[in-house]
């Protein structure tokens, strides 16, 4: 919906809901009342025809102007309006805003900054941005300006404080400057956003207009642009004349990052025709802008470093919390052995194991792998740990337990996140194990005679956290003396060598077949063999290993 903004101290805004819209001083008659003695009772009106908007002067004594051009008096001539056009009713300034895009612009209200498209602009005076510029040109002024920037920005660690301080220094270096702006590119975008503005005169509410072509040339070619007489410079033609903005001279220079890429611009202008900027001023501004850009980049990098340190400290705490969720010691049972280890690919991870007593005669084994690693995986892992502990407090029936665990994990589960999981309960009196496999690698068993088998490899259900009413199949087996079980997550089989080769399931089987009978040594030796295969390559997935069995 279009609207009119009256550019007084509070910038009152009026939405234009029906047409024509009458503007004037007379209360009760005018749709928008402008309380100024130099505005006629019925001064002008805005009409709409076929989706286009027009303004008409109603014969006011203090005539109506659009973008600095007076509408012919007593003519009822309709002038088309576009987004951002300025209307003047006598001395009162208004801004017309429309949903119909005429030009892409950046506007900061109350004497802000506007960027206007001007594809026909030509560039005349310019200077390349090259470090601190040519030191033969006013070297003492350049050095003084650089020192002022350094002194002003020393100790600053907030990006929001940098740009205003830069403008303060520039107004000190360039006493003829009346207005200044700094614009920075948004991250991941080419859009320039004003981050600081300064006006020497407190009552100055004019807007600075620049050609988008000029701005793009400054950024693309990394050059500074100077106009000694902007009022007569074709590069700055816009929908409102430069002369009506009282802009007589301006400079626009790029800000370059540490790789020499432009990330922003600094613009200064003067309204005094007797104090125009010169080529030497442009060289000086380029030198000072270079140091200002370095200071800005240094603060940004420092802030990034401090944030990284904070994140590292938080991740260290998170790692300690996750470690606390894993058992410190595993049950010690005569005639049995249990071992487990966990190595996250990042500070925290999504693999999980647990092993604890249920009463005096049963052991619960819980082992899983969350889809994903890092913080998301760790959060789900902590949820699994809590759910398993709570569930097994009330039941030792594997079928009942897996149903409750799965239903709980399905509730409010993040899309695409699930857990491959194995739950088992060993009865130490009968030496029998009841187990459910929810989408995980089947346990490997090495019998006393050295033969290997996959336990219940054809009875694997879907991972938990996918379907809350899924019925899992429970399998049972007697554990004979000398039987040794191996559980692992896919970080073992899929560990990568520098050439991209995987450790593979075949190598796991070969290792398990030839390994020693001591369960703790099997787990630690398997991890060492995986590390040997990786040969220094960074771990690409979490690794969890669990072994258990009966002594011979």
C-alpha cells in the first residue's frame, strides 16, 4: 500500500487507502493535513490511474514541486510519482513510497542515505585504492590521519562502535565535510547497508543521494571517486536534482578487507561551494580509509576469535557433560568381562553406550548410533541415555522396554534424526541373553573354537525414533563359556585412510577372528588398528566399541 511520509521531526507516515488524496492545511477537508502557514488550504492532491500514481497542484500560491521541479502553476498538470520521489508543498517536504518498485534503493530516514540507479552515469575524476596511496601527496596529512584513526579505534572490540568513530575522525581531518556515511556489505549479499551517518549541522535533514553506478564502480574497480562540483556532475543525476539537495562536492572511496576485496564504502560531501574537495583530498581519504578498513577488519577478526574461544570453552563443558552420561566403570561379575570405549569425531558426538546392573542377577547392555554427529547428535544421545535409564528402572523385559524407548524417542523427534540401537539383557543365573536390534550392525560372536557368526542378522528392525507403534522382534541366545561379543558403530567400518579407502567390515571380521581372547585388549587393539588404517587422517565419524562375554 502506498504512503506519504511528512519529513518533519517525527516523520509522520500516512497510508493512502483511497483516492484522490487531498493535501493541505484545512482540517476536516484534507485527507492529509499539513500544519504550516505557507501551505494552502487545499494545496495538492494525489490520484491513481491504472496502478500509476500522480500528483496535481491545486493552484497553491507556494507552488508544488516534485523532485525539485515545480509543477506548472494553475495548470492542474498531473506529474507521475515513483517510489522515493520527493514532494514539496511550499517549504514542507514529503516522501512518496510505493509498493511498485521503480529503483532499488537503500534509505535511512531523517537525513539518511539513498542509492539510486543511474545506468547512464559516466565516471570522470577517480583514484585507485592502493594501500595508503601516494605518500608524495600530503604525506604529513596522511600520516596524521592514520595516527588519528589508530588512536581513536585503539582498544575497540565492538563493530558497532567502529564506524561512528571513523566518521568522527574524518570530520576532524576534513573540516569542509558536512555529511558522511559508511556502508558495509551484508554477509552473503551484495546489498550495502548504512552502518553510520554523521552530519555537521544538527538541523540538517537532507538525504545524500549517490548513483548506484558510481557505487558499483567504486566497489568493482576499487577506486575512489571525486566530484568537485556535484551539482553539475552527470554521474549524480537522480530523481531529485543535486542542486535542490545543496550538494556541491563529494568523495566516495572503497573499504578493502585483508585480501584486498571491497566490503564497504565511505562517502563524504560538502554543501559549501567555496570548500570543494580536491584530488589531494581524495588521496588523503583513500589513505585514511585503508587504515580504517584494516582496523574494521582487525576488530571483526578479533571478535570472531573471541567468539571461537567462547564456543571452544562451551564445547569443552559439553564434552565433559557428555562424558558424564557414559558409565565410569562397567559391572564386574565373576566369570564375565565387559569393555567399552567411545571417541567422538568432534568435541561431542552421537554414539552411545551403557552397561549397568538390573537387580542382583541381570545386566543391561545399551548401544546406539545417532544419525548425525557433533552437537545435534550429542543432544539426541543425551536423550537416549536418559530414556534408557528411566525405562529400565521399571522393567527388565526387553520387549516392553524397547517399545517404551521407541515411543518416547518418536515423540517430538527432529525430522531426519533417528538412532540405530541395540538393547540386551543378560540373565547371569541362566546365562541367557534377550536382545532387540533396531537397525544396528548385528553383534559379532566369536565362539570358543574361533568360528565367527553374526547374531540374529536377519532379525533387524527399523531404527528407533521413526515409527512409534513398530513391533520389534526379541531374540534369545545362551552364552556359552568362551563366547565373545563385539558391538561397534559405523565409524569403525567406515574409517578412512588418506587415499579415501575404508576400513571395511571384512577387515573388522579379520581382526576379530585373529585377536586375543581378552575383551579389554580386543577393544583397545581394534581402535588402534583403525587409527593405523587412518594413518593420521582426521576422524570422519564417531567411534564406539563394546565387547563382552563369558570366560572359559
